[in-house]
């Protein structure tokens, strides 16, 4: 349980860092006296959003990742690079399944905005896999 929780916290932190970097990239604020306050305010708002909305989704992905790790990767001793690809597929598949459940047309499921979310979930799932692999060896 401890290994899962540590890997989950790493995944949430990677989502938080990724979302803040994307928010800094998309804002057109200039760095000045008012700009720093706006950046700090936006970072605090993004932290709250990630904790309320992103953490349950990351928890679902980490639970699926734990099942994948424990029941498929460890017993079959799958190579690291193949496992890495499986976790990328897991991360992108979670977003794809959410979109299908929400009733989005499959042709609209692969827009740039959706691909951004798929990249973020892939980052979280890869972070979970790498941290879980590190703590499994200890």
C-alpha cells in the first residue's frame, strides 16, 4: 500500500507541474510587478483545480496501473520498454474512454485539445510506472 501511495503522490505532483507549465505557456502575461502576482494567483488556482478534479482521475489511472503492474508486468517479467509503452497506452486510453462515455463523436476524440489531455495522462501514468518500478526494487 505504501508503494502505491508514494507512486500516486508522484503522479499527482507530475500533473500539477505539467498543468502549471502549460498555464504559464498559454498566458500572455508580461513579467512585471502585476505579472508576478498574476502568475502566483494562477498557480494557486491551478493547484486547487488539480487537487479537486485531477486527483480522482489520477487515482483511477493509478489503480488501473497498479493492477497492470501487479498482475501482468511482474508475473510475466515484461521488459521495461514494453511496459513503458503499455503505460502510455493506458494513459491515453483513459482519456479516450472518458470521451466515449461522455458521448463525444469518435472523429472529434482526436483533436489537439484532446491530445493535450492524452499527453498529460500519459505523463502521469509513466510517472506512476517509473516510481512504482523504483520502489518495487527496494
